C-alpha cells in the first residue's frame, strides 16, 4: 500500500493520554445515578443496569494482575475521524491488562456480529491504522441491534471466539442499543460485558460526563478550513453568495462551531428557529434583508451556513415530519407499492388537513425528499434534503420581489455547497487522535474492572491531555423515553444547541457585526506538527462551554 508522506509521519505519532491511565488504576465510585428523565420507565426496562455509579480511574501504585481476555469491537453508524485510534487504544489497553488478550473486529457494523463476520485484529494490522481517518479497518454499518434473535445470534459467535467483552463505538442510537444488549446479556448471565464509546461528528452525544463525541473536532476543522477558503474566494471575486449546508442531523452544533471559527455573514441555528417559531418565510426574509443591506454597501457577496436538520425545526415542518414518520412507519409497504408519480398525492390524501397544506406548499423535490426511506432508527435522512438549494432559490425570489418594490438594489448570484462526507474520514486532529485513543484505553480499563452497560468517558479535555479525567458513565443515566417508529422507546437524550449556552450566546452577540461587515476568519488546514496553540486546540464550542 502506497502511503503519503503525512501518513508515514502520522503513523509514528504517540497519542497523549490522561496521566492516570499510564500506570495501574483504581476505581473511584460516585453516587448511584438516575436517568435524565422518565426514571420509573427507564428503571423498569433496565433492571440490571440502572442506577449504577459513575466511575473515575485514579492512579495507584498497587499492581493488579488480569487474566487474558478476548474482546470484540464494532463500529456503528456514520464514520467519524479517530475511530481507528479508539480501536488502537482498546488493543493496547487489553494487551496492557494481559499480553495474551486478543481483539476481534466485527465487520461492516453491528450486522457483522449477527452474521458472524469478523477478523482478528493483530498488532500488525493495528499499526497500519494508527492515527488514520476512516473506519475501513473493519468497516461500519447501520444495522440496528434490537431483537432477541440478533442478540442470541451474536452470543453464539461471542461464545465460539470466547469473547468476554464487546465494545460498541457509535452515536446515541447505537449506544442505546449497546445498553439494551448489556442489559440482556446480564439478565441471561451470558458472561459478556458491553461497553460503549461516544462517536459522531454531529456532536449531539454529550452531557455532564461526556464532553464531546469524537470526530466532531476534526470534522468541524475540516469544514471550517473549506468554508474559510470559500470566504476568501468570495471576498476576492465579490460576486457570489454561498449557501453552505453542513451535516449534523437535528442538532446545529457543527454549523455553530464552524460559524465560531469562520465568522460568516449568516448562520442559521435550527434550535433558535424552533424556539422563535420561525416560518420558512421568516428565515428567507431575514437572509434577504442581510443580502440587501450588504448590497447597499456595495457587497454583493457573502456566506450563509445552514444546519442540515433545519427543516425539522420549522414548527409547521416538524408537525408534518412527525405525522409522516408515524404514517410511514405503519404504511411503508403500501406507500412503496404506489407508482412513483402518484406517491405525493397518496401522501397528501393521508395527512391531516394542516399538514397536507404544508406538504402541498413545498417544491416537489423537497416533498419527495421528505418521503424517502427513514434510517434504521426511524430518523428522516436530513442529509438528503437539499435545504441549501431551497433557501438559495427562495432568497433569490424574495430579492426579486424586494427589487420590484424598490427595497433592494444589487446583484444576487448564488452557489450551493453541502459539506459532510468530506470531513467524516479526515485524518484525526491531535485532539481527536488523543481523545479517541484515551477513550479506547479507558474502555479496556472498564473491561478489566468487569463493568458492563457503561460508556467510556474522558473529561476535562480543554486542559493538557495529562490532566484529562478517565472513567465510565452508566448509559442508562443518559436515557429518557422518546417516540420512535410510532412507539415510546428508551433512548439516549440527544444534546441540541442550548440557546442559553455560551457558544450560542457568543454567536448571537456577534452576528450582526458579521452580517453587515466582512469579518471572515480563515482557519486554514489542520496542523499536526508545530506549536501547541496551533496543533492541540479543542473546538471553540468546548472552550466556551468550559469558560476557557
Ligand atoms: P451518526 O454519527 O449519527 O451515525 O451520523 C453522522 C452523519 O454524518 C450525519 O451527520 C448525517 O446526517 C448522516 O450521518 C448521513 O448518513 P449516511 O452516512 O448514511 O449517508
């Protein structure tokens, strides 16, 4: 395999870890925990894994000995930079417990466990993937692990390989399923521990014990680099408005972090749209006013950042999507059987009057995108909805109206972009390389301590890595009950942008100046080698959240 010069240099990088993890560790237990909401329901569903204490690893001089252990690992869902380092951390961590421990990777996501597709991950294989982006070491997939049949099928191969612990690296939905699996294996005394790791570029798996999900840092840095380049381009040619949609599912964390990094003219935050009950027309009018204002100063160019989940947060659209989700959950086959040219009419006919009206008001392409298959967790695949085109077109129309009324003089030409896949497999930043390796190593320590139903947790990450705090947080602690596929289910609560949080407040305090002036920042590419202030910075979101 030919490797780039940077890949060769990065292979030699030794990720930094919390100081406590370098030697032997002792566990400090916190108080029993509660789920974030719906305590009675969650407790009933997880009688064996509910209420466990949060854990913290501290250094000890006592030397413990551990038996060799076989561990399995699964990558679940969308790629996020640093996944390979989580696996390297698990590998080194279990070898540190006992040199005869072995690691098996299940291939192409949770489906690999159910279908018994796996490979042993040897030291040689691991070395090839250290500090690289991607999930290609074993592949990833979106199969939802949820049925007893799948769990039992998985157990067959775990028994055959003598695997005593399984690490599931995934987002909120995958970690919810990891917890259901932990509960089931504990209930039947299967002798298999299950540990989760917080992955997702979306940044929406976070709480007081999980500061950030891995991959968010690198992905935002990659998008910010490219948005910065676009800003410099548009500030040079001065003839385009760029409408840039950013991945992130429902939450606007990625759009917000990129805005903090690049200071665009406009950044929409879905959570604010919902709170202020803004309509699509309100959003379009706001952008058009900014365009007109800049045009009055001779600036017929600018940037608009759009979170990919926006459409779900416009109240009228939210109600429509919720009814569509429930309806399609029960009538998917019937819908699929309707000829393509009759599908929109079929949906309209089956919706309540208000929602049918909203549905009918949408451009056909967007209406069709809303009816596309849900992902295996029942979510609308918002990345497929072309909001950037919708907004660029609607702003153009609004400006034409304003021109006719004499309220706008200027030229409007737009370019649209969607950034998502470009950043998901980038080589991890030093932050993600260190954080991921530490998460993996912590997972190994949790396994050594015999724990199950925990998520690996590494905190205090705005401090130098040596001062990071490693431990475990019971997955049930993050759960509440939500409606999925038309039924109430226990799920990890998604962290959305908090409008009273420091990152949003910073945006709100500065956005007017960014809209009217041209205060673009050009962050440039991720740096791996060089001064700490250039190479080892966490996201601005994290720094503001921690008052740094
Ligand atoms: P998860 O980390 O939650 O799996 O998703 C990350 C993500 O990149 C989302 O931002 C995006 O909406 C989705 O995956 C796209 O899915 P797919 O990879 O299936 O196209």
